[in-house]
């Protein structure tokens, strides 16, 4: 008994995440999971952006998205008047997307495993940058071929209000505050849950922004 208790307590402290909030079946917020890596992740984000600058995609309907985006990995998420899709090349530079930094891949795999998803092998990392007025309306991540793999989503910079709904767009949404270092993982029965970003929390520093890394197995 004593050994069991000691063993499970010991097991808990090995995780980087002291707390996990369940959003639904197969969906967790790992609080502070990436906390100790924020500076390294930001340096890697800056290096990707230097090769593939952030841009505001057009929606298929022709509206400019308020979130600025770029990608790294084998494939990147693209939106324009032709629709949403994944592509191997940056349409701006016509070059392949920058490689996924090792720090990104190991964080994504470790977070997925902590949430119960083994062997997550993301081939796509979407980098989202939110200024104070940016929003991401309620949507499903459904452009991926491999819906068996989870989504891993990492928050950096300003805090935000994440919307977590249901499998129908009209389902009630829950508001979840995401702080820098929080990692949301969703898959299994929650893989196609509607979600979005309602708002980014202000700061006196006008330069401040929020970044999000969304890891997916797209192909
Ligand atoms: O910024 C976030 O936390 C969510 C991003 C997202 O849902 C997406 O890029 O599909
Ligand atoms: Mn999404």
C-alpha cells in the first residue's frame, strides 16, 4: 500500500503538467505543460517566421482572416479562394515549408502521450499569431486525412479565451482560459469538436501578441 501510494505520487511529479483539466472524452488541457520551454519555443517560432513570414489567408469566401498564420513541417495548412487544404510548399515563396523544429516535435509527442495518445507523429504545425483584435470563429479541424490522430495545441504569449463546444456547431460552448504554456490535446470521440478563440486578453504592452502552435497529422 505504502509502495503503491509512493509509486503513483512519484509518477505524477515526473510529468511537466501539475494539473490536467478534462474538457470531454479524450480532451484535456495540460496546464503549464510547456511552461519551462517557452523561451526556446519562441526562438524556434521566430526562426520559422524568418523563412516563411506570417500572412493573413483569405477564406474561401474572400474574407481576410484576422489571425496571421504560417507553417512548418512536411505540409502546411493553406486557405484561399480555392478552399482549405494542406500543401507541401509555401504559396508565397514557392519553397517547401521550413522543417519542424525538434523542440516542437518532442513537445507535441510528449503532450499527446501524457494525454493518452501514443505514437503521435505530426507532419504539420500551423503557427497562429493573434493580435489583440484577432478571433478564430467556431470551427472543426477536419481537413486532415488521419482523423484517428489527436490535435495538440500549444499557447504562448498573451492569454486567451478558448471556446470548446460539441460535435454540432449549435451546441453550447464552454469558455476556457488558456495561459502561456498550456497545452490542449483532443482526439478520439472529441476529435471533431467545434472550437475557436473568442478573445485575446489585453496587455499594457501594445506589442504583445498571442502565439499558438497547432500540431496535426494531416496525411
Ligand atoms: O489558437 C488556438 O488556441 C486554436 C487554434 C485552432 O483551433 C486552429 O488553428 O485550428
Ligand atoms: Mn482548430
